[in-house]
C-alpha cells in the first residue's frame, strides 16, 4: 500500500511540475492569455487536451460497465467521435478561428444578436453547474472509493469518503483551472493523456492474460484469452445493436443518425472541447489537433469497451459476476493490475477525473466572464480585470459545485442515465443555432431562440414521458433517447430552412449574412488534412467490421 501511495503521489506531482514549468513564463494578464492560452497551443497539445476533456473516470467505469452488460455496441460512442472530429477539423475550426471568438455563445451572438447570446450563455452555465460538474465530481469520487476503498482506509462511511474525495478533486482541479488558466489545463491534460494511454492499455492485456490462465491456456496466455472470448462469447463481441434496443445498447441505425448528431454537438459545439481549438496558434495546428484526436478515439475501444467484455468472461469462469454495471470495471482492475503498478494507475485515473473537472470549470468561467460580465455588467473592464473576475468567479463556482457533487449520492439510481441524456436538452439547440446559422444566410434573429424553446418542450417531454411509450420499445416499452435526437434535429433544421426562406421572400432587400474575418490567426489549412481524414474513415470501417458478424462477432 505504501508503494502504491508513493507512485500515485509521484506521478501526480510530476504532472504538476511539468505544467508549472511549461506555463510559468506565460502572460496571463490578458483575456486571450488566460482563457485561450495566448492562442498558442500546438496540435499535439490540442489533441491530448481534447482527449482528456472528453475522457473521464465516468467513461472508463461507465462504458466498460455497459459493454459488460450488453456487449460491444456502446463502443459506437468512441468510433463515431472520429468522423465528428473530422467535421471539427475541416468545417468548424476554420469558421470559428475566422471569427476570433472565445466562446460558442459569442459566435451565436454574432449571428443572432446580443440577447440570444445571453440566452445560450445562461443555459450552458446552468447545465455545467447543475449537471456536468457535480456528476464529474461524484462519479470520480465513487470510482476511487470503489477501486481503492477509501472509506475502509480512513474509517469513513461511503458518503463520507465521497465528500472527502469531491473536495480533493475540486481543490486540485481548481488550482489548474483557476490559477493556471487554459494552458496549464491543456499541458496537464497532455501529460495525463500519455499516462492514460499507457495505463488504459495495460488493463485489456493484463485482463486477457488472466483470462487465458483461467481458461487453461496451452500457449501465450494473452492470445488464448482472446481466443476464449471469440469462441465462447461472440455475441458480446458484436457491436451491431438491435433496432429496438434500450440504453445502454446502441441501435445500429442510430450510429449513422442520432449518435452522429450527438457527436457533432459534443465535438463541434461543446464549449469545453471547442475552447482548445480556439486556442490554437493557427488553423493548421487546430486541424492537426482534432485529427490526431480522431485517431486516439478510434483506438479508445481497447480500454473503454473491450475490458468490460473480458470482465464478463472472467467473472463467469470464477462464478463471481457483479450485480451492477458500474462495479464491473473496478472489480476487473483490482484483479488484474499487479500491485507495483496500482499507484501509477491510480494517478492516471486521478488525472482523467481532474481533466474533466478543470476543463468544464475553465469553460464556465470563460463564458460567465466574456459573455455576461464583459457584455452586460462591466463593458469597459480592462483585460487584467477580466482575468481577476474569471479567477474569482471560478472559486465561487468550484465551491458551489463541490457542495452539490456529493448530493448525487442520494439520487435514485436511474437518475444518472437521465442526467447523461439531459445534456442534449441544451446541446442540440446549440448545434442547431451554430450549424443552421452558417447554412441558412437569411434567418431572422429570433430563429435560435424559437428552436431552443421548441426543443426544450419536445425533448423535455420525451424525457418525462418516454417510459410510458410502447411504440418501437423493448422490454418495458421505453424508446432510446438517440431516436428522439434522430427525429428532432432534422425537424429543427427544417424549421430553420422554412424561416430562412420566408424571411428572404418577405424582405427582398435583405442581404445574406456573411462572416467577418478578424484575422485572429493564420487560416492556412494543413495540407495533409484531407488525406488524414480519409485514413480515419477507413480505420473506422475496419474496426466496425472486426467487431461485427463479419468478424469476431460472428
């Protein structure tokens, strides 16, 4: 245990020292310097920060738990992220950098007016503070409690351990997000990203080795473990979900529709992701970062999906199946990781938790400071004053979410799934406003507000009434939330197309909206961007074919 603790602290301190050395000479007295890392991030840092912003302990535990339960279909969330990163690199990034924006609501404000910007800023901030950050804190603390039994070590109740861990995560994450600015967050993400790839990839190989031994191998244990999976659990290795599947299984048709829409919202309009791209030193580096991240997401199934299936096979042999999804990955980790490496793995997990927390906290600070404080409270505020406001409000937000985070412990078990799908209550109207704003040049300024109201009513109603539906439902008659997204987003775009055409006819003198180039960075694209995009699509097809009835899932 002592060695585990020493290696955990050692790697965590190493990340902090590297982040400090990389940022100590930076000018953080300006808004660009603090919120956008001085618009100087290179591609590999953007890729690492994008990966770690997206990846959290909740995903490691949650997605592997889902694959333990339903097989490989949830790996779609990883694979579909890759083409969405292509859209980010080749379509969204050039437009965002051309406007020189700091936040996505700022872009919406340029297109639809000042009041619309306020609407979306407030909606995003509430979503982050009430849903995302508390869930990150709670799920992260629960992961550490499940794997390392903090309550037993210190004689606490489970809730007491969750409270202590939430405070620790919040304090350490806030140091990066509030006092280090975006660059400190991005650098720490990159270092933790390297650790995560090493630590994450250890798990399936160690697990296959253990499975091979349990299955009575006669050759290389890792190879025999995989052979045992293919021969005995091909249905678990099939990523093609049923059409009438319930969450967490992913219906195959939604991979090309609803899941793509969800992915576009996450990778192309989510503030905490986009802020990394906005901080690129030029378009070339922004595109490199997004496309490098796409490759990393394709191989993500190795540590985010496959271990869950291995866990199922292992527990079946042992006769010790866990009772709930979220217990599968922690149980697997404690069985397969050699004791000397447990501290390193703990540090990697801690880094993933911190990354998600400090990334979202940094983004919510940015939106409040730039979209609300500067716009409505103190328009004449100096750059230095804006940085101070960002730091002060960051402390307030961190304290507030730390109080809310442990309260998730008392929520009903099913609420976690509701909270995950709840993100789309705001996310999809943002996607409609951004993409529709660029596609339709004659939209009236009220269009984005109308879409938001329409979506909140329709999707909110779906979330409340879905359990009572029987149509398309499996088991108890529920409908997968990806079907709701599949239907709603095309409808919202059609409404925008109608408003666009009507406004154009009603006002023939109206000029088409054009985007202004503020010359914030060099917009020369990466010459290998399209070649890289083709290679990414080919890799996606190969991985899906491998985990299908054509391959291991036969």
